[in-house]
């Protein structure tokens, strides 16, 4: 035991690199020196200051957690003279702390020895600290990317080191480890687990075993079952020594978080592919796909599930959801409740939806670059964040599910239907003049939801795997705004009687469009059934690359195949209009096709063509009517751009076209978010009474941001990124904002800018200091009064 010569001592903070245990603290010739009682080096990586020293000035910085190896109180018997002497006495104690969660056993460098507290020889065996050994546990549990909390995954053992006030005798002393879940832990609810520390672990069960012991230290292995409740636990240690019992107190320092474990076969989230686990659990960057099936757009998205505070937000969401404790180990129930909590349509959710085009009092959905800013704002302000649309809801849900350990991805469905009457058909109604009548159903240009990977023991065998879950508030499910988990394989086969919300998801991807004519007496006549009009080019980020993966075949058989037709008829038979396919549609001898030019950029002319081919041996007289409307991507019309009506005679086996063109001055002020235009074509063949109703959607393309930054960066070293934008329009852009962020690189930041004149190029400079090594992405977006959905990204490597 060592003691100071002077009764008073100062508590100092200190961290050192394990490989430098022989370094002298007083050797100024090597670049190391005392500054006001602090130990620093020329690289500023050996010091870790929290308390001001007696001697005055401070000269230190926080070290990297990667080079902090030991913590604890140390006694140092020098220096004893000169300018390096602390102000109080010749010997003193140092308190070494750590940036990592948990506590480390103090094993100091040469010249340092632990200053042990004086134990009561007749007292109980008191626990003084718990070291969660994050340096070894976290990599083994794939949780080393978390910057906060002690985090492990269920169904897998981990080790803790217990430090006692006096020597632990394995033969005489007994240990018991307890894990408490929630505010009122009870054994019969599975929220209180008592584990006597034995000689060996019991696989698949709550158990604890002694690994080793020496002096006042004991290393204990703990294992949890693969169905353990997911969330925060409090670790309690009980000792019995010579008939005396000691129980440790419940403190935040002794908390740990247990997550789902896709690496363990017995876990319901098990995914048997390491590349997919890296993509769907560990990857913090991805893409959100938008636009139309003819012109797919994409934008980068920062999921950021390992960023600071994100795990806290996810756990708070589960707490606020009031999900039963016993359900928190079931990914089916957890994913369902997360789909409810991501939106604020019901109480306590994260995001408020807004499709009006007016985003005053909040942030435009197109301005968000990722989930981190949204979840952080929700956590700090304790109220819903304004505003979101489907890709924002999906991005946030991907973050939450991956953070909790459930493999998840965002999926975009083009030509996505919204069936409001559970008919599993999308019904379009027209009056006698071929004018559309609102029937409630709609078709979104695109809709983004999620897929989560899990087993489904609540369903017949064969429905595990990817499950569709949707947090965008469209329709209620069991009284709340949530959707899923819905087995994708059930959707493909038309098995819409299975849980959850399978009818709704089926209609989104594989309903037929049915056109109805309503006469003056409100009678309905079926005009035609459009097959293959719903659900196309379903897109998600490819595994391990920046490419797009088409997952349409997971949801339906090839369009028009026998299997696909059987699935459709099976699904419709469970809907509100089971007799939809009993009528026989009459023959049609004029073929119609309406389409716009591809790759139209904002600022260019819009050109639309209706092509009509007469397949009969007689002339056909056709009345054609074309309309162009600016649309919200949900299929809701915003503004009329123009219309055209024309009578055309088509010769036998001939072909005719009707065309219309609009200039930027005619359409620019009509556009809304996403810059989507929908063209409706209605035609009536006078001689045969054939009626045609068709449409084409297209997205006016926006320019891209150009981002410049060093291709390689280093942790802790500041760099400058440049974002460049050129105004392609012949009008001045106002209300200009740039948004920039990147996981491990830059916290989300908004930069306002002055108006940008036609053709003007502007550049914004932003400094950033990387926090994490690895492959990272700088993401930026641009919004203004006339242009939105302008994005850019740059991939960099941080060493």
C-alpha cells in the first residue's frame, strides 16, 4: 500500500497508450512535459483532462478511446523537484478515467501502483466497480460502432470483470448476477433474471459462470437466451461471504443494452449471409429511390444508426409505445410498434406527415438528408418533428430497426396503389363525358416502405424472411396508423388472409386497374381492366455496392403469367368485390398509347404524344381528349397545366397521333414537390363505342449538386468540403438552403444562401472533422422556391 507524504492530494485525469508503459513522465527531451500538473505530449493524445490542477494552467485534449487502455487511481512518487512538481507535496494520486463505457482494471505503467481502499476485514465482500470489457465484448457482438452505452446482442455470451474491496475467495464466497429490465422487474414476467455464478454456462439460457479470479478481481461470463427482451438492463451483483450479504446499487454506470442478434441461428432475426448482415444491420449509408417507373431517381440517405443519441431515441420510442414488456423480444411485435411510433398520427410519434406543399413551421421533406437530425431533434425537443413524406418515414424506420438489430431496408414501389375499399382493385370512374370522377382509390408515382427480416412462428410454415412494414400513415390497422409486418411471400401468392395488412400491401403492388363508366342513373358499366399497371421496378440498394437491386419478383410473378393471374384472382376473392372478373370485356380494335419524352429536365419543353393504331379493316373516328396536370407524387392533382381535344379519323390498319407541347413559362409555376406531371388521355371510338382511358406520369429531372473534398481523410484532422450548384432556370431562385451531413464526418447542418440568378453558379464551403474511420459519405441537398429534390453525394475514405 502506498500513501502520500502530504495528507492532501489532487485528483487528476490521465490516459496513456498501453505500448508506452515505460515512458517517463518527466522527460522533456522526448517532447513530453508537465503543464500545470497535466501530462501532455506533442501529439496531445496522452492526456485526458477533466479537473483543473493545483498548479494553474491547463494544456490537454481528450484522447481517442482507441488508445486509452487503463483507468483507475494511481499513486506516483515523483517528481520531487523543479518546475514539474505539483503544488501540494512530493507524492500524489492520479485518477485515470476513460472515454469508453465501462471501467477498466487499473494496471498502470512502470512506476505506478494501485492505491487500494482499506477494506473492513470483518465486513461483507463489497463490489467497488464493474468493467464491461467493451474492447473485447463489443467487436464480438458487432456493437463496437456504438459510441455510447454498453451494448451486447442476445443469445451470445459476454464477459464482465468484477472488482471487490478485498480478496475474492472462490471456495468460500458466492456470487449472483441479476439483470433487471424496466421499472418493476418481476421473475414471472421475464424482466428479472437471477443467475448464480456457477462453473459453466447453460447454452440458450440465462446463466453466469466464473471464468477466472485473482485477488480482488473476478471475471464472469454471462449468456442470454436468443429470445431475451430487447432494451436496457440494470446489472446487480450480490455477494455472500462468511454469512454476510452485499448487494450492489442500481446505477447508470452498471446499465447495459441487449439487442436482437441476426448472427445467432436461434434468434428470430437470424440472417444467414454475412454480406447481407453488413448491409442491412451495420451499414449507415444508403439510397432512397423516387421519381417514376420510367425515370428512376435516387438520393443518398444517412441512416446513422450508430450516431450519438440514436440508441437512446430508439429505446425511448419502445418505452413510449407502451408495448408490453413480454413482447419486446419478438421482432414481429417490435417492428409493428415501430411502424406506429415513427409517425405522429397517433400519440408520441417521431414525424408529422405533410403533403400539402406548404411546409411553414417545419422543414420541407425534400430537405432532409438522413434520419439523424430528425431523431436527434425529436429526442431533444420531446415533440414530433415537422415534416415527413414516405421516403423520410421509411428512412427513419430503417434507422430504428437497424439500431435495434433487426435487418432492414428501404424499398420503393413505383406505380404504387392505395386501395381504400379493400377491393384489391384500383377503381377509376368516369362520367358520360369521359371526365374522371373521384372514387377514393389512387395511384402514387412511387411509395417507399420498409422490409424487415425475421421468422414468423405466428404464421404457417414458409412465411418467414422479408416482411413489409410501412410507417407512412395511410390507413389504420387495428385502430392505429401502422402497417405490417406483412410476409412478402404471402403477397406474391395472393394469400391476403394472413397477418398483418396483407390485403393492403397486395393492392399496392399487384392490383389491376378497373375503369368504370357511370351514366346519369348512376349505373356502372365496366369498360376495361388494365393489367400490369400497378407495381413496377421495386427498388432497394444492392448489397455491398452503390447499385440498385430490383426486388419486384419477390412480390409478384411475371406480369401476365398464369401464376400471377391466379394470385390476383385469389386475392380479389377475399376482397369487397369478389365478382370483379366475372364480366367479359368486349373486343377492342383500336390500340392507344400515351407517353411523354424521356429525360426532360426542368427548364425544357414538355412534349406528349397519343398514338392510335386501327387494327380493323374499316375506318375509325376517334374523339381524343388530353390533359396535363402538375401532381403530388401521391397521385393528388395540384394544378392544371393545360388540355387539348381533337377529332381524328384513322384509316383501315392506319395510325394517327395527337400531340401537345408546353414551354417552361407555361408549366414552371404549376409544379410542386418532385416536379411530377401526369397526362390523362381519354378517347371514344364513335363507330364501336370503344372507350379508352390511360395516363402517363413523368418526372422533370433536376440538376445535381457537385461536391468536392479530399478523397482520403484522417480522424481528427479538419478538411474543407465544397458544394457547387448552378441555376438552370431563367428565373431567380429565392429561399435558398443547403443541407449537409455525413455519419462520422459531419453533424447535420443547414446553410442559408442569398438568391441565385439565372445561370449563376454558387459554391458553399464547409469545414468538417472526421470522427470515425472507414468508408464515409458526404451528403448534401438543395431547396429553393422553384427547385427541390436537388442532391449530391461524395464517397471518401477516413483513416
